[in-house]
C-alpha cells in the first residue's frame, strides 16, 4: 500500500520535496499507475524527461542489451555507445563537439567553465556571464548563482560571483549590462521553470547579433527545450539562430540520468585535464540516450509534437475563453503554462490528481503541462476535459 512507502520516505529520505500523494509504480506511454492501481495521464513526464513515453520498448531493449554487455569503464577508454551518442548529437545539430555528463546542472556547469576558459584564452580574462531574471539553470552553487531567482540564492550566501541578471526578453538590458569583463550571455530559448515565458520573435536573433558584434559567446540552456519539446529537435531552430554552446539533459535520455554540453569548434577552449566526469558518458546511459534520440529523429517526433502542441494550445485557449479565472495561456510545442487570477494552483492540482491527471504546480497561480511527445490527440482531449473539471471544482 502507498502508506507503507510514504512512511519509509518520512523515516529515511531528506524532506526536500513536497510530493504529490500518490506512489507511482509503473508507466506505459502517457499513463502511469500508482500502488493502489489508480491510473493517471502523466502531463509532467518526469519534468519534461520522458519524451518518448514511459516504458518505451526501444529504450527498454537498448538498456537490457547494454546492461548485459558493458556498464562502466570511465573516460580513460573509448566506448562505443558514448561515441554513437556523440555522433548523433553533433550530426543533427549546429555544434561541432560534445561532452557527455550526468545531468542538466552538470551540463550548465560545464558550459560556464568552458566560457570562462574561453575568456581567459581569448578575451583578456573576461569571465562575467549575463543571464536572465526568472531563469533556472540548476542546483549546484555555480548554477544557483547563474539562476535569476533570488529565493534560490538567499539561503546559500555567499554564492559565486560573476553573473549579471537582466530582464528576459529585453535586448537593451543585455546591451547595458555588457562590459569589458563580459564573456557570454546564457539564456533558455523559452523559460520553463520560470513560468513558461516565451520571448518575442526577434529577441534571440537580436541577442545573437549583439554577441557577434562584441565577441561574446551565446550559451543556450536547452535542458528542458531540447529534443523535440518545442516542436523542433532543438529550441534554437524555432528562432533561426545558432548558439556557440548548448546544454542538454532531460529529454536527451528519455528517462535515464544524462546531460551534455556541445560547442562550436571556435568556442572549444578546453584542453586535456580541464574538465572530466567519472560517470559522464557511461556506457549504459549513453546506449539508452542514443536509442531515445534515434527514435525521436527517425520518427520525426518533433514535427508531431508541433501538431499536437497546436491542438493543445487551441484547447487551452478555449478553456481560457470559458473560464474567467484563467488569465493567460502560453507556451510552444508541448510545453505550456496556464496562469490564474488567484492562487488556486494547489486546489487545481488536488482535483486533477483525483480525476487522474498529473501536472506540475510551478507557481501558486500557475501550472505547467509537459506530456510525453508521443501523447495522442485523444489523450490531449481527455486531459483538457479533466483540467476543465479540476478548475471548475476549485472555483465552485
């Protein structure tokens, strides 16, 4: 029973997350089941991780085969799954080289280190990085400093220096913040955890131009937006730009813990010994990630996600027209937020759980929806109906 597992959690696990009340036991596609047998539509997908659904047989086979072959050697040796993953990432992106690590936080940490090394080699020691308010880049101390949300920082001061936070979607703010010590601008193409904030059409291209004019690196944090989430393989493709450095995780592994940062040859300032990882590029995780990435590319999952995202957007806008408390609906592809006039998110989430729909409570007045990219149109409609009922119950 779920109560047994919850008691173990309270006894053994650090209290760092306010969990939803169910204990998830298994999943298939868009659906998961708890230990009491209740079924849910999963519109969290592991926080935008399970892009090809739960228990995808292609990934399961890759993991099983690799587990029987080779798990871990370290980067002292060549391994085939790591290099196959590196090849598929580089050949399908605008970047030239990749380093594989264990998480989005590690990927961003590596990207920051690479930018700082670039500044030492090429810009007289320039080391400061401009990031955006309401951004989220991870939980390591360096990424806490990069993240433009003070509540992540105030309990852990003093934090690393070298970051300037400016308003997202404001090119003039970036221009004003740039100085002789600036080496890079680091942005999410679309801010996820910060509220699913979509930039204006020309913002990222204007940032790209500014970086080119001032010999600055453009780092795109695509931990959440990469691998089909926005309706293209990578988010930068939606805005017709190319980054100098890009970070990936979440959907990269389809459920296994993995991250990566990629760079143009011109930005590859690292030399042997500058960076490393014991488990980075592990044979098991790279085999799984390669299978997931190949499935996404071979089946053109991003294009399907765009079509499904348009359908979800239409349904959410229809809800906004009929339910006054919804003040905004925003997103791209299959990453969406619904914002409310009042702080009713806890009630909406509780009602949705009871109705069999799992969502992410991002703010007291905002929920985030990020289903697997393999979700069906019927499942989208089913989720929209459950969401409508959840909101109506919360406001009745």
